[in-house]
C-alpha cells in the first residue's frame, strides 16, 4: 500500500510538469494563399524576447541540430525591458 501511495504521489507531482512545461509546440502543415505547402514543424511559444528562439544566435535547434543565426535582443538594442534602479 505504501508503494502504491508513493508512486501515486510521484506521478501526481511530476506528470503535470512533464506534460505542460514544454517550451515548444507543433504547427500543423498548411497551404499559403499562393498555394505553397508549409510542412509541419516545431516552434517555441511566442513571448516578448527573441533570445529563447531556435533561430537566435547562441541557440541550437534540438530537432535539426542547426545553430541559430539571427541577432539576440541585446544586439538590436532591446536588452532588459525592466531595468533595476
């Protein structure tokens, strides 16, 4: 009984973290207006920074292994949005 309770507690704490703490999601394939088909792919959730995107310099796409080449926020003059006083 204790083993069952311990397993239940482990799954109830860790399963939601594994399911919902993802940094990316799958985009389904679709057709553009000009008829071009865009294949399904993975994309990070949108937010206010570019620094955590796969295409940003210093990051690497975990699915393709391709390093990012686009500039970071600091390179574009968009550093910290909230500066400490």
